[in-house]
C-alpha cells in the first residue's frame, strides 16, 4: 500500500498548466492518476448580493475556496473520494453539480494559486511551475476567453491589465522560486503538434512522480 503523491502544477493564466497536467496523467498510464482543477474551487460569488463581475478580482487568491480544496486533498490522501464542485464561468457560480474524484496513486492539482499560500503549498510532494512568456499568455487567454467564454477582446485586455497581470506578479510568479521544477512552455504550436509538445514535456515528469511513491504512514 502507498499513500497518494500530491503534485501541484502552477503557472500563469494560459501558461499551459492544464495541458501539461493532462499530459502527465496520460504519461502515468496505466498507473491511475486523478486531476483536480483549482478553477472549480472559486467561491460562489455570483450568488452574493451586489456582486459585479466587471469589478470583482478573480485573480486574487481570496476569490478561491482554498479551505475546501485543502480539506479535499487531505481526504484524497487519506484514501477517501471527494465531490469537487463544478464552477460555471458564465454565471460566476457553482452549478450545484459535483464531480467525483477518486483517490489514486497520484493526485495532480493545477491552478494559478496552488503555490500562493504556505498551508496549501506544504501539502504537495512535488511542485511544478509552468513558465511561459507574458505576450504568449495574453494571446492565448484572449483567444480562449473570446472562443469559450463569450468575452469581447476589449474586456479581456482590460481585465488582463487591471487584475490578471498585477495579481500574477504578486501571487503567481513567486511560485516559480517555490517550485521544485520549472518547465518552460514557449511552443508556438497547435493541434497534434501541441499535444506532442506536452507529451514530450510530461514523460520525464511522470518518471519523477513515480519515484516519489512511498509506503503509507
């Protein structure tokens, strides 16, 4: 019996951390791995009186329910499944649905703030920071938010300079120094070439994670 290895995958918005975490999950197969997204642990802010999405700072760690995330990581480490909330970016609320996350030999947690606070950071056995140039992150975020979240270019750029960039410099980028490993993602690729790029990055990470498996305490 081994206890789960908890792995943080941190990085700025649109740095490629989600794709890298997914690629590591594939690289670990057939060994089981669970993937948890910090984005699902936003507070249920859209239901609060007077909430104004245009003025709310979603890039401050205070926007997250890190207490719930920490409790869920403790449960997974203890071998218990958890019901992760499902967050809807269009209405800025939890949907009321949940996603069952089963305890596995490896639990990957990806998000921009997973290394921002010591009580959460100290739970991880391995921390990975995905570093990508700021101009590439902005371009990727612009395309993603317009395509997937119905945002206008003007609103994405305004949010980037008003909150995303300053909060990145204050809370996310320091995770680069705190991380055990730094992965540079400056690839200008798409489709199958992009997946191949992440698969190549993930292979040595999967071997590193396998080496961290330890006897249960």
